[in-house]
């Protein structure tokens, strides 16, 4: 799955600080994106209708997980929305220029 180093493989050595939890949630979001990409690539690479259906369904479940993690991140880090909103505004400004 993800190529990132897992800071807690096996046993969890201690409780995370809030900052560590926020970083872990960001890692989880990244892992869900990677899983979505992987499952959709497999679905695209097969002609088997059942496999395609199951893989696509699982990929879409991963996308729901992204939403769950993203909402948790917004709650844990209120600054998150500021950055997301700034990014949206930047794209909308570029779109208007076109």
C-alpha cells in the first residue's frame, strides 16, 4: 500500500500528541488516495465485469474514507479550512481569467 514509513508498525509505543495525530490523519488521507488509485487502475485493467464492479465499489468506499478523514482533520486543525478555501479561491480566479 502506501510507500510512506509507518511510525507505528506493530505495537503502538505511546499515545500520540495532537500534532502527531494531525500528521497521522494526513498520512491516512494520502493512503486512501493511493488505494483509490490502485483499485481503479486494476478495474481499468480488467475486462472481467464482476472484478471491475467490485474494485470500483471498493475504490469508491476509499473515497468516502477520504471524506471522513478530511472532516476529522478540519475538526482537529481549524486552520485547515483556511488553506483549503484559499486554494479554491486561487483556482476560481484562474478560471475567471480563462
